[in-house]
C-alpha cells in the first residue's frame, strides 16, 4: 500500500430525493408508475430497486417496488 497526494477530494455521488418521489406517488391517484432513470443514475436496476425498497419501508406508505423486464415500477397494488 502507498499514499499518493491529491489536490482535491472527488465530489460525492448524487443523492436522490426518494422520500419526495414516494410521497408524490402516494398522494397521487395513479396506481402504477414507471421510474424513468437517466444514464448513470444508478449502477444497476437492482441497486435502484433496493434503494426504493429501503426508502418505502422507512416512509410507511403502502407502496411496493418491483422490477419487470429490466424496468422499475412503483405500485399501490400490494397483492400482485
């Protein structure tokens, strides 16, 4: 192991307002929505799904996150 001096630290990764997105969906009249990701926003679909799953659990809303055909969806239909 060795130390290499650097001028500045790299910036931290972008943080998303998942609670705001979840609240917006919970208060809307939509039953299902597709989460449209920009390139490079998440490392993978699985990471995105996992982050939303944790955020939904913390939010307390009756919402479920699921993946279908490589896309991430939020749904209020808990039995599917």
